[in-house]
């Protein structure tokens, strides 16, 4: 099976597991919609930062909400 | 093997094969850097539109250069 595990970059060399065995990733509004192999879906306001398919790893980066100074 | 074939959306229901057996996709400048399982790389000014890992399909959408009217 060729699903991937999706991680969120939380720091320079830190990643946090967000969703396992993901099959589908597509844009949804400002962020992404992810669907795993069981059909469960998650939404996240993030963009794809890095993908390594042979290692089954996809890294996301959260989008910041714009702070008005 | 879990590499994917990368297509470019050229029309509403049309896609064109761009790069086969891709392992790595990462941001590069305004677009993407893709590396296949043999280490060959390609650059494209595009973003990821859709991914279906079980079907080994990744769809890109070309980024338009901004036209000044």
C-alpha cells in the first residue's frame, strides 16, 4: 500500500504526526483536505512543505493567520 | 514501490504526463522541485492541485505569470 503518514513541522527539526495512512490530499478553502485509506477525513490550514513518497512521509507547514500590527 | 506519476492539468478534464516515478517533491523558489527514483530532477513553476497516493497520481497546476494590464 502506498499511503503516507502526514506530519506537521513544529520547529526547525521537529515534526509531529498529524494523520496516518493518508491516501488523498487536495486543496480545500485556504488549506488542505486529507482523506485516509479508511475514508476518514481531516482539514487543516496548512500547505505541503515536503514529500518523500518512498519513505511514506509528507510534511505540512501550518499557515499563520495574518497579525495586524 | 510507492513513487507516483506527476501530471499537469491542461484543461478542465485534461492532464498531461510531466514526470514518472517521482519520489520527492519540495518547494523550490516560486515552484516545485521533483526528483524521480533514479535521482533525475525537474523544476516547474506549479503547485500541487491534487494527490491520490493509492493511484500513484499527483496533479499539478501551472502558476500563471502575472499579466500587467
